[in-house]
C-alpha cells in the first residue's frame, strides 16, 4: 500500500505577495527576497504591477503582486506556480488563485472580506465561506484590526490612513516567522528609510513585530511540502493533508468493519487537526470526545473499545508519554485501540511546531512491563489514509493496541490522493465471538492470530470481567500463578510477532547486492526516495527501502539486509530506528545518518551524504 | 462458557447478579454490604444483565466488578470515570456503574471525577469513602481528617479534607446522595434513585475499613447514636431526626440550626422541608456540610436535579447531522470537493 | 551575565520587573494588561526580586514568566500547581506565583488545581480565563459556554462549563477574587490582596483573546455597560452598583435579588454588606454564581478567609521533630537500633 | 561500591508456628507442611510442645510450637533459626523471638496484645510498641476479631470458644497466601475431619478463606530473602531492607551535599515503604509530600529541585509510566532529580506484589523525544543504600534526572548492612554557581561534566527563566533555531555519556577468557553470584559480571565482553538488558536466559542452565 512514485521538492518555494496598489506589496516582496538572500538563499523574483496606473482601489485590476522564488540553490525562474499566496484583499485573492498550486497556503486579511470589498472584487459569495477554497490551507489573519490596535496603542498621533499603510509590515512579520527568517534586515531598512519620521519607524517596527508575534503565537506552520504528481495513475484525485487522511482512513475502516468510530482526544500541536477533521463528520456517526486531558482521551477510547466501538486516540509526543499507562491496560485487556502519534520535536515541550521522528522508542517501550504493541508509520500525507486504515484493521483483527506514527511534516503537508472506493479496500473482520460456537471464554484465542474473541456489553450470555491484573490463560480470571504469567507474557509477545504473517513483505527500490542500502522509515519516504532515485539514474549502486511496519518488522527484513554490503539508516532523530534494528536483527552492521533540526531532510543534503558514503 | 440467555426469559433475582468469583475482602469489611445492596438493587431496575456494566479503578473497592455477574472492567487507578464515560458514549443504552474509592476518585482520579460530573453523562458513581487508602495498606486519603496519623503521616495529616458532595456540587453536580454501609435497605433505595436519575449520579457510601480505619464512621452509624446522628432526608418531608423524632433543622438567616419540636414554640412547620429538586445549590451545600457534633449528618438523596444529559445531546447532534448531510455514504463524501481527473 | 544586586540596595520599581525578552502575544491580547498590572504590583510588596518566582504551565498565558525579571519556570501543560507547590514547600520564604489558563488549570491541570486549593499552600494563582484554548488555536475549554462553536465543536459545545470560583470553593478554597483585564488599577489592588493573603489565593482574570474568542467578556467590560454589569465588592461595604449607583443586591430568603435604592422603600440599609472574611461559603457562592443579564457580575475579592497554611504546619512539625529527636546527627541514627558487631 | 561477597539462599525457608496449647499450632504446622509436600517441596518439621501438659493459658510455659523447614530440595533439618514466626499471642512471641533470625517476619495476632495477656507473658512493655522489634518485619493481623466476625456472620449458632478455635485456620490461610500455596489440601482435610459437624466444616473453611483473603487484600509479601553473612568484614552491622536503604542513602546524600531533602510521591506497592521510612525522619529535616497522584509527585519534586532541594520521587512501574512527560521536563530544564522505581510484575497493573525487571526499557526510553537520563540499578537490599547515594551524587553533580531501578524483591528484602559513617562516603559537590565568577548564564556548562551551573531562587542577581521548550545554548532562552536544536540534543546526549568518566570500571568475577561470561544487572546479583561461584568452585570455566550502571554503561564494558567466547544475559524479563546491549555494544552476540514468573531466579535453576550451556 505504499504510495506510488513521486518527487518531493522541499528546497524551493514560491511566495506571491498580492494586494491593492496602495498596500505596498512590492516593498514587502523585496524585503522578503532581500532577507532571504542574506539568509543564503538563491532567489528569483517577479514584480507584477497593475496595468492601469490608478485602478480603482479594491478591484481586480488594481491588484499589485510580487512573486519570490527562493531555494537553497538552482533557482532559475520566479516559479510558475505559487506555493504560498499572501492576499491582502478579496481582489488579490481572486486575481491570483489560479496561479496558486492546489493545497497551497493562502494568507489573507480576514478584515478585508466585508460586503463592499467582495462586491468590488466581483465576488458573488464570500470565497472564505462558500467552500471554493476547500483545497487550500487558509490562514485568516485579522491584519487590519491587529495593525490598527498595535499602533493605536502607541499613541503616536498618526492618522488612520498612515496607520493602515503599515499592514504590509504586519504581513511581512508573519511570513518571516513562518519561514524562520530574521527580522534584522527589515528592521534596519525601516529605521533607515523613515529616519526623518521617527513615528513611522516606531509604527512600522511595531507592525512588523506584531505580525511576527501573531504568527508565532498561533503557531503558523510553513508546510513547504510540494508534491509533484509525476506519474500518477489514471483516476480521480483530490488533495489531502496527512491529518485529514488519518481521519478519513479511520472512517473508511469504520465503514468496512461495521464498527462505529469513537475518538477520545485532547488538543495538541500538530495533532489537533485530526480531531478537527473527524468532528465534522457527525453525519457519518463519528463520536468525537474532547477530553479533559490525554489520559482521559485514551481512557474514554478504551471504554468505547470495551463497549465495541472502533476506538482511536490522537496526540503528539508529550501526550503519548501521558498515555503510556493506559496503553498497558489495553495490552493486558487485549482490546483493539488505535493510537495516532503525530511526532514533533522533543524532548519535553521541545519544538512543538517542528517535525521529528524521535518518538519511536517511546512508541515501542514507553510503558511498564513487557508490553508489546504493533507500531506502524506512514510515509506521506496520502499514505496516512492507508496506514490509518491498516492500523484499524490490525487492531480489530488482532485485538491489540496499534500505534501509528506520523509527524508534523506529514500531518500538515498536503498531497494528491487517488480517491478510494471503500469497497476496493481490504476487508476488515473484527475478532468477534462466533455466536454459533458454544465454547467461549474471555481469553480463548484464534489459533492463527492468537487474538481473543471480542464480546461486548449488550450481548446476552457473554457477561464477563476483565482488567489490568495478570490473567489466567483462556478464562481471563485474575491469576498470580508464576508459570501462567510467563506463558501470558510470551503469548502477548507472540501475538504481536504473528502479525508478520499478515503484513506485506518489505520492498526494495534498487538492485540486489548493490553497494549501499539506504534504510528509512515513516515520513522521510519522499526525500530519501528522491535522493536515491536521482543517484540511481546517475548510475550509483545504491538501493533503498523505507519501513512502514516497525513492530513487528516484515518477515523478509533480514533477508533483504543480507544482500547488501553496507546498510545506512537515515532518520530525523539520534538513531532510534537504528537501535531498534540492532536489537531485533543484530547480525548486521548499521551505519547512521541523523538530522535533529526539527526539519525534514532535503534531497541535496542526502545526495551529498550518500555520494560521500559510496566513495568511502 | 456461554451462559444461557435467561435474562430476557425469566425475571431476574439477586442471585443472577452473583458471579462465580470468591469475594476477597477482609472479613467485616463494609464492602460486603454494599455489594449485597447493589445485587439487591439491580433486579428491580428492569435492565437486562447484558446491558449492565461495572467499571472500576484500583483499590479494595475497585475489585467490585469481579463479583457482579454482568459485564465488568477493573481498570487502572483513577481512570474509571474516563473509561466509564467512553463506555456510555459508545453505547448509551447501557446502564453503567462506576465503582471507586476515595483515593481512586478524589486523589489520582480527581480530574476525571469533576469533569464527568460537569458533563453530566448518565452514569452512576458509587464512591466508597473509607477515608483511607485500603489496598496500599493505610495512608491518609483526600477525605481523611486533619491530624490523622497513618504510615505516611506519622505526625498527623496536614491536609484539609474534601467533602465529596461539596466538591461534586462545585463541579456543577446534579445528583448527590450519601448513605452508610450499615443500612442495607437504605442503600438499595438510594442506589435505585441514582440508577433512575438521568445524568451523573454520585452516591457517597460511608464505608468502614476494619483493618486500616476501623470505626471511622462509628459516630454516625453506631446503633446507640445513629438516630441522633443521622438526618435522613426525604424529598418533600420536613427535616426531623432524633431518637424521639423531635429534633429538626431550621433556617436561621443564612445558617442552619438544630431545634427541638415543642421547645420555644417550635412546631413541624418551623422546620425546613427537603427539596432535592431545587436547582440552586445553596441549601444542598449547607446540608452536605452539616457535621457532628453540632449537627446530624445528612443522609439520603440530597440533590436530584434533572437537566440535559451529555450523550443525549451528542446523539441528537449526530442524528441532525445525518438528516442534513449532503453525502449518502463515504464514497460520496470522498468524491466531493475539489476533485480532478488524471487520464 | 550576573546582574548587579540592586534589589536590596535601592527600592524597586516597575521597570525592575521587566525582563529583556520581547513580549510575544498578539496585539490587543488581554495578557499585556495583566503583565503590566503584575509588574505594577510587585514593587510595593516588599519582596526582593530574587525571592519571587513565577511558575506557569503551557498556553499563551503561560508564557508570562519569560517577561518577568524574577525567577521563572515555564513548565509543562497543567502541572504548574504541582510544581509551584514543590517550590514553596522547598523554600517557604519565596513569594510564588502560578500563572495559568482556563485550559491549563481546569482541563488537564484540574486535579492539581483542586488539591492545591484544598491544601492551602501559600501561593498566588493568576488564572487567565479567556474561555478558550488560545495556544492550540481555538478549541472550547472547560469554561466555554454551552453551544459555543469552535473548531472542535462545530455543532456547538455540549458541556456545562465550570465556574472557577465555585469549583475552588467546592475544593475548600479560602481566597477567591475576580477581575477583568480591562481595569489596570483594580487588578493591581486585587493582586496585592492576593499576595498578602496567607494561603492559596485564586484570582480569576476575565481575559480577552482577540484572536479566538474576541469580546467574550464584552458585556461585562465594555465602557457602555460596565457600571451596570459589574458589582465591585469591597469588604464591609454595601453591595451597590449601576451607573447611578442606585442599584443594589439584597437577600430574599435564600436567593439574591437586584433592587433599586429609593424604590419600594429600599435604602442602603436594605442591602447586603460584603463580608469577605465569613467562613461559611454560602453567600460567597451566591455572589460567584451571579450572572448577566439578571445580575451584575461580582468582581473584587469575594472570599478571603485566614486559616492554617500547609507549609507552616509542615515546618512546625519538622521543628518539633528536631527538638524532640534523640539523634544528634545521621551517624547517630545509623548506629542506633539493633546493631551488632562482627570482629 | 558493590556489596561484598555473600550467599543468598532463597530456596529454603523455616517457618515456626507458635501459640497457646489450645491454639492448634501442631495441626496448623502439619497442614502447612503437608500442603508444601504436595506442592513438591522437600520438608523437615519439628513439633515443639510445651513441657507442662496443662500449663496456664497465655503463659510462656504454655506455648506450643511447630517448625517447618521447606525447600526445593536438600532440606535435611527443620532448620536452626526461623525466617518466619507466626505468634498467636505475646507469650508465643516472647518464647520464640531468640530463634528468629534478625529481619525475619513476625505474623502476630494484634488482638491478643491486651494488658492481661502481656502480663501473663511477663512483658513489662508491649513489644509491638517499645521498639524492641525494630529489626523485624511485623505483620499485625487482627486474627481474633476477624475470625470472630467472619464466623459470627454465618449465624451457625456456635459458641464463642468454638469460634475462637478456628483462629489457627485464619492464620493458616494467611500463610498459604504468602507462600502461594493452594488451599485445596486443607479444605479437604477440614471437610473430612469434621464430616459429622457441618457447622465446624463451614466455620473452619470460612476462617481459612478469610485469612487468605485478608493476606491477599493487604498484599502480604513473603520476602523470602535470606542472607547468610558469610564473610563480612569486621565492623558494626544492622539489618536494613532495600526500601529503607534507599531512604537512608538519600539522607546520607543530603548530609554530604548540604541540600535539604524533598520527596514527592504517591503510594504504590512495592515502593510505598520508602516514603513511609523517609517521613519518619522529619527530625532530619526531610520534607515528604504525599501528592494527589504520581504526576504531582514528580512535579512537586521538580519544583523543589528548581528551588534548590535534593529532590526525589519514588514509584513503581505504572507510576513511572505516568511520570514520563515530567522526566522529559527535568531533562530539558537540566535539573537534578532522583526517580526511584521499585519494579514489579507488568504490564499494566500486572502482578503488583511480585518482582520483575521489566521496566528497564521504560526507564531508558519512556518519554517523548531524544531524552537521555542516567539509569542505574541496585544489586541487593543493602546495595540500595549505596546506589541511592550515588543516584543523588550523579544528579547533583551532573544536573540531570537519574533513574534508580530496584525491585520488589530488593525493596522488601532485608540484609545485614555495614553501618556507614557519613564522612567516609564519597563527597558530593552539587554543580552550583560559583559566585566569584562574574560570567553566568543559565546554560553555561562545566566543561568537564557539561553540567550547567545551578542558581536557585533566593540568590540575588541570578534571576532567570527556564522551561520545557528547546533552549538556546548558553543563554537558555527559548530557541527554535534548527542548528541549535541539533547541538543541544547532542549536548544532552554527550552530558550523559560523560558520566562514564565518573563511574567505576565494571568488575568481573572469574578468569579472563573463560568459556562463558554470565551477565546480569540489578537485583539478580545474589542468585547469579551464588550459582556462578558454586560452579567456579566446581571447576567450571565460567565468569560473571553484574551491571549496576545501565546508562551509560561502564567504559570498559566492550573490553570485558571481548575476552569471552560466549556471553549470556540473565534477567527477569523478556530480554530488555540484552536488547540494550545489542543496541549499544552491537559487536557481540548475546545469549539470553529469561525468567518471567514474578519470582527471582533460584541458584539451582541457574546452575542447571549454566551447566547445560557450558556443555553445549
Ligand atoms: C498508577 C497507580 N498508582 C498507585 C497505585 C497504588 N494504589 C492502588 S489502590 C490505591 C489507593 C486506594 O485507595 P481507595 O481508592 O480509597 O480504595 P480503597 O482501597 O480504600 O477501597 C493506590 C494508591 C496504583 N495501583 N496505580
Ligand atoms: C501534555 C500536553 N497536552 C496538550 C498540549 C497542547 N496545549 C498547549 S496549551 C493548551 C491549552 C491552552 O489553553 P489555556 O490554558 O486556556 O491557555 P491560553 O492559551 O488560552 O492562554 C493545549 C491544549 C501540551 N502542550 N501538552
Ligand atoms: S483493607 Fe479495609 S477496605 Fe480493604 S478489604 Fe480490608 S477492610 Fe475492606
Ligand atoms: S491567541 Fe488569544 S490569548 Fe493567545 S496571545 Fe493571541 S490574543 Fe492572546
Ligand atoms: Mg479508600
Ligand atoms: Mg485559555
């Protein structure tokens, strides 16, 4: 179920600033490109003035734009299509929408969407409300009112018009924050430019900082994830973010398993959007419970699972830490449960808006006792659909918690998704009791999967008690017996290992017996894929395999590894998957390439590393 | 082994609710009487056995579900309220009972406790208040009195105890009752009222732990003193108590006072009449706070106010969304929005 | 860089409490005014800068400590109360302030919140109540109104909100005050009272989040309506409010009512006089529950009751134990008891 | 600091039942030994009647006893000295105390310690209160009253005297529970014996079950840990349990570091006794805070640490799971903190009263992000003193959380402890700011340890803010900078690795280049030691090294491993330390021997396993 071939391009990004002629968009664009050059970027820009010199304010013909293409290197044009559109009013939005890529980001001044402006822009309905922007990521910032507020507070004695001229600096501040740029260059610029008018220096600086703080506070993310749908199969497509995809995957699993959805969760960046998405779908019967904390989130889900629902809980790193004890309960009670962890930078509160793969060990081991669970990881935003679906399937069929790892980069990133028909998805057969069979006990197991048979409240004749104390095999009664504990511990371990028989073999991209096998897992799929295929096409002896099944690992993993001279594990942490491989498949030597910067890999950086390694 | 499906065919009796597990509390523990009272309560509720679920945390009290021939889940410490909430939301048709202790619900589980009550999910909480951590062998709990000497407070506990009823009303509680474990019939009555109330019902049971906190409720429950020490509230009835049934509670300004009928011109009419249905918590809180020796301890259903129930609204929102939905099914939804075709 | 030790030498001013960090809240956020009020409060308290500690959880509000030139710790979500408790117990000489939000303290941190209040550790809690999760971009919180539409409640929130004051008193709270972020001087007054009160002081600040819940307190705070909407309580003063200063609060049976002085024979003497020191919570709770439009919203110090403080007793127990101890030092203790010699 | 040579003997245990002649002790003892034989034990018994046929009730001369020696094999005598004494009254206690080993267990009927009985037994003061039993583990059970209650409730119409005759069955039930024996044999015995008197069958069975339930409910532990102080050095000794030792070790560290103790904790079996012990020592200034839950336990400790205390938190498995998020905060804030985890059987609530080593992975990895902490483990009850001390030293000197792992077996087990003088302990120098140095910033580091310098509230001029967000190096301000995050992540890792330079080299017991190196860690020290030394003295080529330092591992570990043909890791879990070794020192092959029965290893079982392995 790995998503098809695609190229991911993260080093380059096109930003278009658009507004009314009076909005100072040229200046804004120039500032951003100047700062980016200083930052070390390659840039290409394209100013795009209104054709009429004095077009009426607020109309489409009055829109002025400035496009900036920035990248680490190799930027040769201002870009055909924008990734980010800053639109100061409805007209600017309307005029530039067709040159924004699907799933691109729109930053807009919500204050400018009043009736009059919409009319001037010839909008019959408000595009922010009529659903026409469903496929974009919209950031509605109150630019006008916040700019006003922050400057009025300073009592500089400026008139309204002069104050409003600072709006562009507010927007610029926001964009700087999103792209991690320093304010310094523009601060200097402002100070110099308005040297003679100190109140303008103060006002513009205030707006710049206010915009920056605003973006910082509401944790604006620059999801610079551009997927070029290179060789997509024929079919219907739509865009999807990773977080949306998780929600939809669970909905599909609900449909195919016949189990109602229950999501118990507590908001946390960058996972909250899964809840936001699912709660929209009450029409589908999804029950979404915003709990008082992460523990109540997972515990309510465990209760719902006990009662027979398809139960999910979603969170990010610190939240997963809080759920550890309860995951242990679900393991002991052998109840189906999906735990989605959208990883962010750690430890502790860490870097909440940045991406990282550093919760792998926590997913494997973050609870007391020998307590194995299935751990899987999605490779791309649209992949999140597939692996959320698989997580539900494995949970329901194997009666166990499944931890699905995604990350901030995937969760916020968008990608074209080949629309699935639910009937084409693999079937899901929850491990329910067979009512025709007379013999049933709570811990009687399916001999093939070792999953126990699920009986849920409401079913007459199956009344039973379970709990977190060690249980007697078969009967499920409390047992303190020594041999039984060993038996049950091994049973729980074996149950998870058996999952190997139900998951696909690991695939490799490349020739057997190549020099170097690159190993990755989860959300780094796109960049590693990009780097390796480029090197392969350049004739290098390099192969690649990206893991989605982390625990258990696919059956043929050792087999694959045995066919390569060297193995290098690339990941966005200090080497957690490498540790896992060493512990589970110790017979090989694993080189490591790690990046711990809260940022995804880039193709160039990987290529350089791989070329160097190949030459060693 | 699957038991025969008798629950629909024949009418249930106490015995139908007794599981095959040996009850493992200390001899003399108050938990036995509570178990028995619950088993006496259920048959008359008209719920099928399979539609009843007992959820507990960890503690002596939390072993309760093992002894009930219903669905049951002995979970982890402090989390029963959250787990029970999930059970009820998942299947609102179930009769869900949370069994918990003063440690389980008011120490580690305090947050889930107040949030459950605030949400008013239709659950019944049986809070076994023995003012001690029993299972871990005797530390002071959030309901233990100040000065209480235990293994973890050899110099006496420093902490002001919670009054469970007061905390529950502070968390916007709508049903609160208090009963001693020494009155089997009374317990059954109150449990029945709790079960019938729609919304979160909290029943605090004054439970005796013979091992680590013996006789902590003795002044309230002992045969000799109980008539003077207990004010048994009944909705619509004047607040009378005492061996001679001649004592009563009267309002004096904003405070309660104990008066004697026949003295100083006091008649039954001078007394407060219990109104469990009153929305304002003022008087209910005063009743909850009455304490020996100045006052008798108020028992029975102190507050019972009907208001909107969480899962009712949840289900209504879902039904409404389903009616209004523009999608017939999931495939419909997936194919909606901005879609394009690759050929 | 070590700053010069000025705190003892010169007297402190507001500026001494301004840190070098750029304040990063949205323009117009109510948090600015609160920060300023706190910085205005501290100089007069007579505490040295180094003896003041700000502890926060996570949320917009919880960024507060960075902006204070004192000791500060921006901890994890919901746990500020527990961490602050540890700071105070470790060093009772410190003036410890907990800065927290409605999500931080009443959602994930609810348990620590009620237990801190029950224990009555001498801390000052500044609870920024904007009735929303600001930092995570706008979900309903435990204080959001029923029906509130947010990203996580597109069909309207189902939950009954907590009243922070009511919950605190349900948890045996002894100091509770409420102030709007729009009244700088009033905030400073109330913060000063909170600081001076020994025991846990809870100040609920009606804070405006311009981004996700703008104007939620507008009916209370707007210039036009505030005089009719606010009842500013002062201990010992009659409860008078209104543009014309002619409205008042009177007790009618067990309920409050709004009356007009001069109408129906009402005089100032008919009105309730605020008694913040009253031990019984009855009237305080009624004041806390007063809500628009029927009533004005009670502001100021509603309850301020002196009682024993946790760490005082802790320290006293230690001192007593030290006095009574039979051991001079640890070696003494190790060598005591059943000891034998191997030769 | 590894404790000196000693032999641990867990397979054999001597129990003495003693009471008044009328108490039925002979019958009780016989029942217990019969059941134990059926259980497969080797037994030897010794009945010990009062010399006077009808000595006055309650006097010393009226005491009747029955001693049972049980073991897996090789029990040749009823034993010289008892490990457990069941004393039904003060006289029985007094008469048998001198034949009970120090730190043995006394089970006694608290109801029998009234003034009259004490007088009859010629006790001037109540031994339960006068401190004379300080060195024993006393279980005060209300045998008389509970027996009465449970039988009276049955309304059998029995008189008081007949009821009281069932007391012995209550005690027997307790002992069965403690030693995991089935009730069946005695149930049959009672049913047959009283066939003609059904009410006696009912009453005796009720008492037997009530005793069993009572012991079960209050979680009586049979700490069958017998230490034979074989070749102790000269000096003063006293007995100490592992939990006590932890508390005392912390007290010693407080004395030597000059930091006051703060313990924030929440009760949980089997860790609660550390809190119970420490709270007794208010005279020493120890502040003990029984928090509302585990999270508040650790968080209050973090607060106390921030304020400058020597801060500790204690717990067991499920509690450690709850503390994960907060441990991450302490790692990020780089504050000293000791987390003691007394391991018990997992997962989930698991086997709360049994021992296990299954929290190792949780200790290493149970929190979000790359978040390394020091992990150490104690090897024996008295060793708990040393390692608690070391935990404090490392925390204070390296400014980091330290996780100390002990287990239920160590915590409840007792051992002779060579009394330490505090001045003989290694010095502790907390990483405090040096007030003479003018340059200070919150994250300025000691170049040798990489520990930051601690400034605590109350110190003028050092006002600063820290928190859980990633910090700028040196300044400690919030930083979202990519390179800085990588730098800081590596710094936190390196700081922990540096600890290697401050801990002793790993020692080996045995010859270099032996056939087989046995590797263990923590609380299995005694049994592995016993098995290996016996095999060595029998001439086998076997060596042994027991790890106390888990993360980081001692510097010479790989060196040691390289000198043996085969390495076998023995542990009480599914192989967690083996996994850790594979991940950190992957160049060796590790065989495993695991036991997951909630029970310690036994010497015999290890010897058999080792001999078999040596022969392979
Ligand atoms: C996470 C966790 N922390 C602590 C414990 C230990 N523990 C079990 S029950 C209990 C308190 C029980 O007190 P209460 O709820 O009053 O129940 P009682 O035994 O008195 O009926 C504690 C602290 C645990 N099992 N799990
Ligand atoms: C363990 C954990 N769970 C969730 C979060 C995400 N989170 C951060 S702040 C917050 C709520 C903030 O609301 P509030 O306390 O009201 O503060 P405000 O931003 O409104 O001032 C949440 C859910 C987190 N940081 N950590
Ligand atoms: S310890 Fe107390 S509460 Fe627990 S079973 Fe025994 S008597 Fe009951
Ligand atoms: S989001 Fe709201 S609460 Fe947070 S800083 Fe902005 S205005 Fe203030
Ligand atoms: Mg209790
Ligand atoms: Mg808020």
